């Protein structure tokens, strides 16, 4: 099983024999309590936030410093054992799902903020520091870290780097990529690596942009230098109601077309607002077909002017009701529903699969109407919430993972959303990554030549393919099998797309 990755000395071993060998080898690299291999100890690591797919690792290593990380990687490289780096496990695409014959490298103990620099407006943090903890530490300096994924209370900066995470304020302040100066870590063979610099640019190829969003396939990141920005003097949020999905979608495009870049521009459809209102009581309009949350921040004068302009644009686009936050508490109340969309969905369904495609802003209404038709086709409910300003969709397909038929229909539903997004000029992922979830959809978006070019980058960093193998980039064989499956099922919807 997966013997092609193992060294000659370990290829003939059974899984139990291999586990015993690797445990013994890593116990010479780490304190004994930092190596876990019993089922009851490794089960908590069997999946990330994509709980539909689970696999226990061969063992779990929990290094406490960079020297131990380097030693673990060197040992695994020597034995030909795969390594999957893991942060908080909040990812939603299976990127941290373990390899059955590999080591899960948990970086949970790398949780220190090493330096806050007021003059440079930077923070140097270990990879296991929580996203929100950076802003909490920088608050006394009047600074904060801008990217704010919904999971920011738990997700780690290392995971954010792996997935190029965004958040509700990414429209104005950018994704992780735009807020990182430098990352340090190790290649699979234990060689130390550094990408970027403390300056605004670094000489040579822009490898920092290659590593951010590479989903743990190129390097194990241990330290990150992030940019901090001044906290705005004031922020206010508009909650706009619409009686028609298309009007709401057109309002999003109208805001941007009028030269306004809100701090946040989010959209939720009626099923989602009902779920979150019952959960957090944010004051949402339950009669609306969709609501938009549009935030402005800056000086009081800037905010007043921008709120006035956005209100006029939204009313002209067909908003039936507009409410503007009058206090910081009310602003946070408006956002509480959006921030709690995922847990709210968990209260109304045993399981959900959160998709993550992007589409051009002008196609927002088109994709939502298409998803409504898919609900009928696959006989499953779907609640929609997304970063409307940059066209990043997060449809949550509701299903019961204990029912194999529902899981199968959910997978087909998700693939249909992704393929339709690509056909509309979008992509299969915006910020959650490909992981294992979107491997087949990568066959739809990219040709065999394009996928091979991505494999070329992978081989340049990790020639033996031991870091997070079997994820993100589909093999030619996988794409061919997926193509045959779609042909058999009569599911080829967009024959003009790159395929297989």
C-alpha cells in the first residue's frame, strides 16, 4: 500500500512493522511523549474540517522546536515516509487529512508571538499562533492583522499561509498573500528555507507567492512575518435587504462599479439568514430573499461619506430595507451572523460540505439561481454565504454523511457547483484550497499539460513527492478515470472546458 513512496529498506514491511520502525526512529528525534501511535491518540487527527473523509495516520509527531522539526523531516526523508503538516485542523478541503502510511506533523506547539515591531508595523510569529491572537497582541499598539477568516478564533497563521486564507475584509485589505512579508521553514529533506524578506520586496523569483497557498506540498513553514496595519478610527456596517436574488447580485456589481471598495461586502441568501438568525439573533430580515452586509472604515468623515454613497447605490439597485449600525456593538451584531454561518448550519443538518468556488461579480445571481436548480436535481438543501465583493462563493450543501447515497449526491452537487463556476469564468477554489475535495474538479479547470507544470514545481521542492502526497494536483490517470465516469453518467455539461 503506497509502497512506491517508501525507501527500498521499508517497502517490504507491513503497516504494523513500518509503524514500529518509524516510532523507534522518531523517538530518537523527539521526547517520547511527542510521538503518538495508539489509535485512541491518533483518531483526533483523522480529518480536518472536511469531516466526510477520514483516515488515521501511521503516527503523529509533535515537535517542540525547529531542530526537532528538521530531525523529523530528515528521518522521514531517509525512510521514504510521507509527511502531512497540520495546524489547527480547521481547513475545509481535506488538506490536512493524514496519509495512512505517513506521519502527521502537528505544529500545535509552535504558538509563540516572537516579536511585535511598532515602527516596522510587523509581527514575527510561529506557525501555530492563532490568527486572532495576532490582532489581540497588537491591539495595545493600535495595530491589527487584517485577514480574518471565519475560523480566526481557532485557525493558525501557518494554515492561513498554506491555504492563502481571506476573510470578510479581504476585498479591501487582501488575502494572506498580501499581508505576509516573509516565511521560514524546511524542505522535505530538512534543508532550511526562507522566502520573502523584511523589506517590501525580495531579490530573485517571487517564491513567497509560490509557497503561500501551496497547501503544505512544498515546505513545512515554522515562522511567519506578517504586516500589521493601523486600526481604523471608525467602522460602520450597512445591512441591506433584497426581495430578489438577482437584484442583490446586481447591487454587488453596482457598488464596485461606482468606484467604492468597501471594507467588507458579504451576501447571504434566505436559508442562511434563517439559520444564523435562529443561532445568534443578529437582527436579520427573515423576509428578504438575500441580504448584503457592506462595511466602511476609516476616519469618521470618510465613513460618513462612503456610507452615504453606498446607501444610495443599494437603494437604486432595489434594496427594500437598509439599516446602518449606530454603534460598535451593533456593527459586531450585524457581523456575528456572517461569522457564525458555519456553526449555525451545523445546527440544522447532521453534516455539511462547504464549497469554495469563485465567479465574476456580474455572475453572482446566475450562480445562485443555478444552485437553486441543483438543489432539485440532487434532492439536497444548500444555504449560501459568500464574499460577494470578490465573487468567492461558500455554498453549504446540507446532508447526512451516515447515508452513503446522500454523501454521493453531495459530492456530485459540489462538483456541479465547481464546474458551473469555471464555465462562468471562475475557479474551483478561492481560499479553502483543493486538498482532496476538489481533485476531480482540477481535471475540469486545468489541462493535462497545466497540471504537469504544477507537478514540475512540486518536484523542484520535493523530488520524491513525500510532502502531503496525493492532494491538490490530480494525476493524468485520475483525470482520465474521472472523465470516463462523467461520460458513463452523461454528466458532461460544459464540453468546451479543459478536460482530461
